[in-house]
C-alpha cells in the first residue's frame, strides 16, 4: 500500500515539475494537459501556482545527452514505440509496467528492457523502420561508453531538473523524433 501511495506522490510531483517546465517553454495549457493526461483547468491551476515562483532557466533540449536518466528515458520511448508498432512485442510488458509506475528504473530493469528491446529489433527487423535500430544503437553506445568529461560540464540539462523530469522529457523527445522520422504512410 505504501508503494502505491509513494508512486502517486511521485507522479504528482513529476507532473507539477513537467507543467512548470513546459509552461516555461511557452507551451499552451491545452497541449500540456494532453501530454500530462490532465484536464486543462488542473493544468491552469498548476501554472498559476508556479507563476509566483522565480522562473527556472530553460533547459537545453538535445537528444544526444549522455546522463543515465536521459538515456533511460530515450530507451523507454523507443521501447514504447516498438511495443505500439509490433503485435506481441517482447518489451511490451515492461513498457506497460513502466508507464503505469509498477516498475522503477533500476539498473536491473534497464538491462532487462535493453535485452528485450534488442531481441525485438533483431527478430522483427523487417517490420520496423530503420530509424528504430539506429536510435537503439545510439542509446546503447551511450549506456556502454561513459562520458569523457565531467557530467556537469557537458550536460545541457539543468541540474535543477530531477532525474524523473529528465527521463520523462527524453521519453517524449525520443517518441517525437521517431514519429517525425516515419514515412507519411505510417510504416
């Protein structure tokens, strides 16, 4: 029961941070509500609540960041896209558990998701766009090769952003990038 309560509190905190971040980027409340799966009045209330706070400096958005939560978010976004594209994808159960908050991003969970996603990409390559494999290769290199410089000097994401915000933002950016790279016929 405590895990359920803790997950709910974490989700509310994450939504509040995401609303503040997206409002800072100038996104409309309607678009934020759609992405956050909230009503527009609830988003409006959060925006008004954070309007009195000092605005945080905007985060630089680059998909090729190499910190752990960012890579985890990209992996999650790619796995979600694969699970939606393939019927019976091996990674689908993990993606569902992550999306519902039943599973946390631990090193073991990330390794298992990588293994399942790699298996989906290997076995059903013909059914997936080429961009999926390219994205996985880039993400895998990020996990396998540690950054050469200190993270604080190279990471464009604000240090004020929590790991869950960076993970969620990377997830959404990866999904948007994959969607934009698909051919118009949807294949």
